[in-house]
């Protein structure tokens, strides 16, 4: 999508705007989606959202293949995609617990789910970048639409007994307030969400700026973008292997600020590189840090949260991870138009380092609170 927008407009600002419109619905709708995930059958919510997402991908494919696509189409369809994601993610994250029969496996299941979710977001664009160079954007969108068939088959094949939910007499707004009070009143969850929000705001928009680095900084094309995103994917897989080697969630609170530091340093050094091979290595380091930070945060939150508030807390996680990101995309696009993409990434990397320092300063208090739960 980012390459299509940049090819049509050659505008860093519109890159940021499309990223903004695709993610902003999460900020406003995810809290209500979290309440529904705690009230309703989660797998039914997931099935509906995946079906609508398939139709959305098919619509984009048709517009691109018929050469009728324009930026306003992309912006409108991005908003719909954001709505589907806002309702899907809290239910999907909370549904992991229902799939695990032996609670001793819960930590590994959460880590595996986070790894698959984030790896798909990273590896998918790297494959797409290569395919764009070979078959064009339209076929990429068509393959994306077809892939949802496998997702829906898998969902309908699941035989999971849903957890019994007690009927709530509270209004949605009241349950939302209860969830917010719980999440932000418990220091460990609050600190994890705040750091995740900061990284999403100033760090994650690097993906929006990748077409600029591929085309203008490194002098390449869509294949260069694909290889850079593949570098991110390689680093992410390395981070997943590192996390998979751990037996449980103990000690993750110490790893999170280290991973945030690695991510920040990776972004700063990547922005200074003008050689493709060096850029590939540095963006892989960034991918490692980003993956470890995000998956560790997700795992730790899921491990310490109360079951009856899981959907709502994971909706706040979605807001921190994806709901804040559109403002980062818009900010990154605007800054890149004025001071250039490299300087924009340097600022983001420095902010990630400062966030890691602030988080590390709260570690002793966090461990004390978590030991009481």
C-alpha cells in the first residue's frame, strides 16, 4: 500500500496520511471493541471481521487491476480496514487464552501468538515488495484477498468451547471506565502501555518512510523496499527465536527497556547509512529490537491481567500499538517533508532511547507490584 501511494503521489505527507487513516479507527473504537470481546463470543467476532477484511482486500485488488485506483479510494478503504482491525484485534488477542487448555502453556502460547502476529506484519510487506517488482501491485492485493480463505477455513475448523461469560448489567461506558481504571491504576500495565505508545508514536512510523529510503536515499526501486522489509523480518525472526528460548515470562520486564534501546539505536544508525548492505544489517537490528519489545510487552500484560478484564486491557494494548501509530505516521510524513526522512528517524530513535531510560527507572517498583499479583 505504501509503495502504491508513493508511486501515485511521490508525496511523503500522503504516505503519512494514508497510514493515519488506516490506524486512527483503532484509537477510538478499540476500547468499545474490548468491552464487546469481554461480553460476546470472541471467535464469532473474529470470523466476521476476517470476512469483511477479505472483501476489503478484494475491492482494492479490483481497483488496482482495472487501473481506476486513486488516492481518495485508498484513504477511504484504509478507514474501513482500520475499523475491521479495531474490532478484530482485542477479540483475537483475548481469544488466545480460550484456545489453551493447559494453563502452564499460556505464556508460550501468548508469545507464539504475538510472534505470528508481528512476523506477519513484517514479513508480508517484504514478500510484497519483491512481488511488486515481478507482477505488480494489483496481483499482490489479489493474493492478499485469496489468503483470507485459508484464514476463514482455519477459524471454522476450530472446536473451542467458549468461556462462560456472566451477563453484565452495566452499560458499555461503565465497563469501559472499569477497564481503564484497572489498566492505568496498575503500575506495571500502565508503564508497559506508555512505553509501547511512545515507541508506536516515534519509532514504528519508520515503515511509512521506507519507500523514501529505498528510492531516494539508496537509489533503488520496489525490490530494494522488499529487501529492506525482509531485513526487518529477519531481525524479527531472530527476536522470536530469542524469546522462544525462554521458559517463562520471568525477567521480561528487564528485557523490554534493553530491546527498546536496541530499536532506537538501530533507527538512528540506519538513518545515517547510505550503503544498501549496511542499511540491511541495521534495519534487521531494528527489527530485532522492535519484535522483542512488542512481544515481551504483550506477553507480560497477558500474563498478569485478570481474565474478566482481558478483552478491555488488550483493547488498550491495541490502542497503544496501533491507535497511536497513525499520529506517528502523520507526524513522520510531515517532518520528512520538512527536515528529510533521515533526520525524522534520528529524532524517533532518540525518543525511543529516552523512553527506555524512563521505563528502566521504574523497574524495581514494577517488580514489587507484580510479585503481589
